[in-house]
């Protein structure tokens, strides 16, 4: 299953990597691809959207489903 959430505050490649790492630590996630220009992260796997949003926010960014 693929899920896309909006992420605000990514300004560089390091930000994208930080968001991807935070998402990939969530149980059930098999992959993540962040795009700072689109302000989105696409997540592969089976997990609750609220867990994804919480992980991004814990990493210091603003997220919404």
C-alpha cells in the first residue's frame, strides 16, 4: 500500500533524508521517498497514517495526511 503525506519545512537533501529515516522507523513501513520540492513523502507499507504524521513531527517537521 502506498500513502502520501504533506511535509512542510524540508529545505535540503539532508531534510529529505531525515524525514525518510523517521518514516522508515515506523513499524510496517517498507520504504519512503521524500520530495522537498513537492513537500511530500510517499510511504510504502502497511501502517497507520497518524503514526507517519507523528514520526515526521517528532523529527521536527510539520506533516498532515
